[in-house]
C-alpha cells in the first residue's frame, strides 16, 4: 500500500521499482532537454554510475528499445523525433531504473499502425525478458498482442479477469463482449 508513503519513500519507489510510460511522450519528455539527459535522469537519481558510465548506459538503453542511431538520437530534443521514436525514448527512460513493474498507460495512442505494432512488440519483448508490464488500454486488439492476463475494469470496478486467450475468445460479461466486438474484424 503506497498511499501513506512520504515523498522520500515515493522517490525510492518511482523509477526504481515501478516506472510509467504515458500515452503522450511529447508532453512527458522535457522539450528543453536532450533525449539522452531524459534517459539518464533515473540513472542519476537511483544509481551510482559515473557520467561516462551513464552515457554508455543511455546508449545501451536506446539501442535496447530499437532506437535507430542511438548516439545521434541522444543528442536530439524530443520535438526532433517522430512520435514512435519519442515513445521509445520514454520507454528507455522508464527502463533505466531497471523497474520490476512497467506501467504503460495507452502507450500507442496517436501512433500510426506500423509504429504501434513496433511499440507493442517492444512491450511484449520487455515482458518476455522478465519485467512485469501493466498495459492499460481500451484497444483490445493491442491488448491481444501484449497481455498474458486481462483485467477488465468499468467505472473503477473489476468486471472480468483471466488468461488473455480465455477472456478474448469467450468474454463472459456484456461490457467485455462489447470491447472485444469493437476490435474484432467484421
């Protein structure tokens, strides 16, 4: 229960144990800072690496999220990147603290289908490598590509949950059926 944590306790938790990737990377990334500085910030806060070691780690993190030309991208500002590259930079920053849990809140909103597929594949790979990914989305087609288990919420209450294959193949609740129908091919 994190509700009673102090600011200091939150800081120890945020980024190091739990990290967030939000839906709008352009808003989440500081427009005045270079991408490399954004990715390095959790390393500065939670780590004991030297500046040179942080720079190497930033390159590794950008490479791990399939950022083309990571050294050049690290020197750029967020507005110089496409939406998909900004989202990858945000994911790299979230992974910098080596969190146990990565919360991805509608991370593919406003991305075209090709870029969305790449981000979803990246999130699936992160989960397969051992980080728990909590993928928040109304898009059941996207959920299908990432989730092992699904919890369907309506009005803040759980209406259905279970293994992804079961919930998607045979949803029991009306609301879940509506969500699945909305993204099923006609």
